[in-house]
C-alpha cells in the first residue's frame, strides 16, 4: 500500500516552511514595505525589484491548459535537476535510504543522490535497453524510496516499455519517477494522463528540450497534490526568478512554433539516422524517440576528436556501459546535419 506519510523523512514531516513576506499578507495593497526590496526600482529598462511569486501561479495556470492537469498538480523547479534534488531531500534519509536507477541513463540521478548521501542501486538495462524486471525485483528493499525511469531514455534514445512501467507502478510502494524530458519527440504517450490512477507516480518534464528554453532553467513535475505540497515546502522559496517566469509566459503562447520544430526535428532525426547508417564509420544507429541519436561507430574517440577539430561537438558515450563505441548526436538543423555527415565521412576507417 502506498502511504506518502511513511515515505517522508521525519524532519520534512515536522518542517515548518519559510514564510515569505508575501505569504503573510493577503489582499490589495499599493505600498510594499515588507520585504526590504529597493523601493525605487531596478537599474534596468524593466523593474525586477520585487520578489517573484514563489508559487509561480500564472505559469502553472498556462501549463495546466497545455498539459491538461490542474495547476495544483504542477511543481516547478530551477530545471529538472532541482526537481530531482528536492525529491531526494524530501524522501531519502542520507546514508539509510536508496533509489534504483537503470544505467545507462541520465547522470544527474546518481550525482544528486551522491550529493545527498543517498545509496544508488544500479540495475543495468538489458542489451535492447529495456528494464530487467527480475533484477529490479532483487534490487528493491524496504529502504528503496524511489525508482527513476527515464523514458525516452538518455543516452539510448528509446522509450521504456509501457507495460513494464505500469507493472512497477502497480507493485512498488515508493515513488516511481518517470522522466519525460524527451516526450515531445516520442511515439509513446505521456504518463501525465495516468496521474489519477497512480498515487505513487511523479512525471518530470522540462522546458529545456523541445520548448527551446534551456537557459531559463524551468523543469516541471506532475504528481498528486499531496506530493506537490511536499515539494513546495522543501524548495527554496523563490526558485523560479521573475525574468524566467515572464519569458516562459510569452513562450507558452508560441506552441504553434514549438510543434512545428518538433515535427521538423523528427523528420530530420530519421533522415540523419539514414545518413549515419550509410557511413562506413557507423556500425549501428539505435531507434530513437528523442531529439538525438545513439550511434555505434568503428572508432568513437577518433571520430569525436576529428569532429572537435572541425568545430563540431557531439557527446562521446563510448565509455558508458552498454554504449561501447557510441556517440550521442543531437539532431541539428538540416545544414548542420549535412556538415556533420560530411565530416564523419572524412575519418579514415581502420580495420
Ligand atoms: C536534458 C534532460 C533533463 C533536463 O534537465 P533540466 O535541468 O530541466 O534542463 C532532464 N532529464 C533528462 C533525462 C535530460 O536528458
């Protein structure tokens, strides 16, 4: 049985959250002398002298419309990376509790665990990059608080079988965190629609990838209201700055442009995959539901260095488990992809 209260750290259960100046005041006012701000303004064309809304309601209402979830079921972090950190700090006792991750996967689950002194249990993906369900069962114990599932997975690009995720949601009493950073490019549908079904589900998304707002640092978590309330209590009060909130509101009105780029990216991804596999330097291109491709090459280091020398940067994943010889390549513009393919083709193939 899932019981949020029994998952929470005792110090968080007892925590009295920071009360901001604006939390304590309710109603209308025109003179604000409660927060020690600069009452004269900012040395900028636009004023940023007032603290931002700690709950980011305007942004959440607009996101609620787009995502089809109530605003109370949305948490915003300074990037998904902050969401991951706040999850650890809320639920995992340092040195006692553990989480399960499925390598090769996104690096921050482990780094953030290490920062918080949370034990990481690694259950390697199978050779076809799916979850080894038997090994997962072995890895989980009474101190396992969270299971991180990255789908589509970074760096492999594939989606994780939906049936397996549902099986985990139905049988694990801790939190199941499904990281959907690349969901906009996937054939799979989002797990957001399952939130009412599973009280232990946390879906993470981000504005850093398809939405083209990586520099603004806005990540999202969607979950039951009780989970969202915990995260809000633990986060730094003003974790999304005013400039980011203002710009996100403008960007969210441009969904037509974003959807157009998503379509273009998927077309380019499939063209790039075909181009790569036709090169003798490339041995395999793995199926991708994301905006990048994982390609197994004859000589990852050599190709990587040649690309760098020509001013092209890709990600060398060849030292990562199950990714021998692999480069992870983000889908670029058509022109960028053409230059990439021409440049890889210049690398001598050593038998
Ligand atoms: C890029 C990425 C993120 C996004 O992180 P932000 O902090 O929101 O920029 C999250 N998860 C995965 C798997 C990613 O690849």
